[in-house]
C-alpha cells in the first residue's frame, strides 16, 4: 500500500511539474522555407494566388488521392475557401481561406483544422524578384498552441515536421512552373 501511495505521489509531482513548465514554454511556432523559381514574378504570383493550385504542389494536398474537396467563393480573391475531408488521419478535415492578397507580393491564409483535432494556423506566401526571370518564393506556416498543449512543443520538432513538407511543396512548385 505504501508503494502505491508513493507511486501516486511521484506521478502527481511529475504532472504538477509539467504544468508549471508549461507556463514558461513558448506557445508560438513559425516555420518558413524558400525556393528560387526560374520564371517571372508575375507568372509565379498568378499561379500561386489560385488556392486550388496548392493541391497540385503541396505535400498535404497529395497525401490522399481520395480526399474530398469543396471550394467556395472566387479563387484568387480574398474570402475564397478550400475545404477538405479525408479518412487519412494525417490529412483529416479542415479548410483554408485566403485572408489577404497584396497583388504580386503576398498572400495570407488562415488554416482551420477540424479533425483529428481543432486548431487554427496561419500561412503566407511571398514573391520577390531576383531578376527578370528569377523569383524568390517564401512560404511560411505559423501557429499557436494554448496552455497546456504547448508542452508538446518541447517534444515536437516543428522545423522538421512542417519544414520538410514546405520544402517538398516548394520543389514541386518549382518543377511545375519551370516545365
């Protein structure tokens, strides 16, 4: 009986310690990647502003060929929503909305995950001219984890998890646009 009480006290202590640590762990994360595309900035931006095109180059868009998608609004404009639903737990259910477009420069998105867990993240894509036929594309993903779920950031490498997918997506984009 003493051993059981001792185990319970140790477990309770660990839980309390983790909850205290959670107050000091960052709650925000941000991961960004870049690629140079041998195409004019205008051509690159025109392709990127159509949210439907993301399914052609994004790793997430190709994880489930049976994924159901729905679109609402006018693609390439603020307020356009791309929704998805999949039985694949790595894809889940959610939607992405174009929040703001600075023509030729930047597109801001809100990503609302519904399943397997509810959360909201943000992303943006920027384009910059390097010369007449070279464009730098920057894709960044940001999010916030509320206390105490922010403790997961101690054990998750967001740079690796999200960064690898951003890199692959940008390489896919480069291949598509340079063909």
